């Protein structure tokens, strides 16, 4: 973090206060108040370098004229200063179907320009880097190789993507929506962004359908490709979280307190927390995978003639998962829907 004196020199204003707002995963965020203005100041949380600031600089140069880009006042050495957006909200507090439609339109506009970035964000290479940097990866990676193989078959990087569409990176103001934080931005397949928004924000069925319908107005959604990217996103960001955990040691946060408790690795209390965390993660991944499968297959079922809400619910109630519906025979499907519709399902979902 820069000193108050250096920040005053950059802003050419007398600073009244610097208040920390919230902890990001990779950064610390502050509100700088001067005699006449307010500014947002972001700096690296620590020296942990698992993202690339060069990618962010290139992305900001490419997007400088876009309406959804919040132009910085200053950017250098991981320090970013932008004008403070009064009464702004993130997607966390602005989560509704209307906001999701607006986000879909923003992303469609962003992707449609097909900005050509020199810096890349190849998710497969990123995963391999994260995985190789982890000293103690507790899961058997052989169980997940098929996910990477499936991604290689459909992966087509052709434009600048954001690559980190978490809810906190959408800033809603009175008259605009800004897409912020381009630390992971780079040349990628735009289906990665689509999958990331759905997966990282855990959209439910209605939210997912709303998002996809608003985004795919000029082309058909490739649901098979989307499902591959969703599976990969789960694997990639889980690996990233494990790497971050190893580099920073164990930090335990108590609700309402910004500073973490740091426990040494030989403490018995830490081992208990670790077991609880690992079991919670195992349950969460399993549950999230089930939700995602239902969500994607539901979205695809909606595009099949003859299937409305009632038949969709009956199919999901009987078969319960994407895999089961894919494997169901015509005769099994006919127990729920007419033969003509059963044939349409088999033709669309393979």
C-alpha cells in the first residue's frame, strides 16, 4: 500500500481519511476521502502472485472506450485508483432477474467486439500451473482427467475474456453497470466467461435460463460445450483455492471481524477446522454438481418442442440427473412424454 504522502502526490489533493472497505481474496480495498472528492483504491493484499497484472493492463487499454469500463485515474505496480461511485451496488445486493438480463447484455456486448489480446488466459495451462504449484493435493487427479480431455476437444480461444465473473466484479450505479477487475483477463474461449458467471454465482434454474436467453440472441447456445466448461470451472477454481490456502497458511475468519485468526500447522484446533472444511467442500461439490446438471439439462429441455414446465419437472423428478436422462430409452421416456417428444429428446440430448 502506498503511503498517504504518495497518494496525495498522485491525486494532487489533501487526504482527509483512508478507510478500508472490505477484504478481497487477492486485494485490499480502500475509500480515500479528500476535501473535494472520494476515490476507490485497490492494492495487492500480499505478495502472493497467482494472477497476472500485465493481463489487466492490456485489457484496460483495449477497453478504455467502452461504456462498461470504469476508467482508472491511476494504475501502476498493482495499485489502482478509480473515481468513487456513490450509492453503487454489486450483484451481491442487486441480484434479481432484471440485473441478470442486464449482465447478459453487457457480456454479449463485450464478447461481440472480439478484442484481440496478446496476453492469454488458457484455462488448461492455468490449471496445470496451479496444480503443479500445490505441494499437497489431497484429491486423486486421475478422476478428473476426462474433464480436461473434454475441454481440449471444444476449446477455441478467439477473443478477450474477463475470466473472473464473480458477483463482486459487477458494479451497479444509477445509470450504468461497470465490469471491474481485469486481473485474469486475456485471450480465451468466451464460453469460459459464460460458464464462470453461471457457476461462480451459483445461478438457479430460472436465473440460468434468463441469463442464457438474454445472452444468446444472435446464435444458438451449445449446451454440450457449456456443460464441459461448467465442469472444468469447478475443477479449476477448486484447485486455485487450494493453492491460495497453501501459500497463505490457514486463515480463519469470524463473522463481523475483518482480521483473520492464523493457526499454526501443529495446533490440534487447526486439524479439526481442516477436517470440517474438507467434509464441507466434499458435500458442497457433490451438491453443486447435481444442481448444475439439472440446471443445464433444464435449459436444454426448454428448447425442445412439446416440453413445458410440467413435463420438464416430471422428467427431472423421475430421472434426477443429466446422465440418467441421456441414458433413458425411448420406452422409459414414453412413460412421461409422448413418443414424438421422446424422440425429440433423444435427438437433442446426446
